[in-house]
């Protein structure tokens, strides 16, 4: 999930500054696109591991999760300082690891007759259309509406994060999530990250300068990935796991 402390900091920074990076979104988009391509490659690699050597997937999955968390904070800190030569390789590695950790969910979707490759494609397309629609909305929000929406989305994501952690804890004890509850959680996640996409276009130009495109790209990347995850979870929950 998107890092909530990063989200809170972005809102705090935005409140204390005017529009300081009017072109930062445009500058960030190539990095977002490159990161998503690498994520797709990482997902493809993870699916191949699941198909050819499933016994090693879970150990490598947990290693990838830990490495991904470490790289997020290190790469973001370096990128904010403007050291792009170091930040870019770290972010490329982060994107590959992110794809690897997504591969389990994508594999489940591909195995579901009600979702399949067309469902994965639909989730990716829906994310792209969301960002296209979110750009004019977020860019034209008033200060009052923008910060109100940002605060609402922030609180919602924190609550969603708590619910997801609870799901993981219960799953460790063998307690599954009822289908109706999984549908509800996934649908709320979709709505929250659609809101987060709108907030990105309001907050990021008030948080980062035009030269700080990489940390802005990371924020947009996280929103896109989480939106993709919850759309896919919703499709799987609606169609059931075959």
C-alpha cells in the first residue's frame, strides 16, 4: 500500500507553500511510465517463478517486500536531495521488486476464469483513464476543496491500511475474509485511490519544484499501483477464486 507518512508529509508541505512546481507533473510522467514498464517485467518474472518453481516464491516474496520498503525510503530521500544519478537505479530496482510482489495477485487473477488476462488489462486501462480524468479535476481544485479532499483521502487510506493489516493477521490464523467483505474493502480501496489520483495533481505541484520530478513520480507511481491492486482485488472478489 501507499506509504501514509509520505502522504501526510506531502499534504503538510503543500499547506505551507504556494504552487512551486507548475511543470513537475509533466516532468514526472516519463519516470512513472518507465517505472510501470519495469514493474510489468518484475511481475512477469514473478509469475514465471510461480509456474516453474513455486516452492521458492514465498521466501523470495518476503525478501522482496523487505528490500522494497528499504529502497522506498532510501531512494525517496536521495531523490529529494537531487542526486538523480543514485536515485534512478534505486527506483528502477524498487519498481522491479514491486512488480515481483504484485505477481502473486496477478497470478490469481490469471487463474480465475472470470478475470483472466482481460481483467488484468482492464485494471491497467482503468488506472490510465483515471489519471487522465483526474488531471483536470485535481489541477483546478480550489485551495479549500483541495485540502479538504486531501485530508479525507488521507484519513481513509490510514483506515484502509489498518483493515488490511487486520486481514493479514486473521489470515495467519486461517480465518478467510467473507466474499461480501472482500468486495466492500476492495471497492472502498478503489474509491480512495481514485481520490488519491485527484489529490496528486493538486498536492504535488505545491510540494515539489519542477526539478524534483523523481519524488513526485514516486508518489504518482504508488497511487497507480495501489489503484491497480484494488481494482484487481475487486474483480477477483466479484468473480470468486476458481
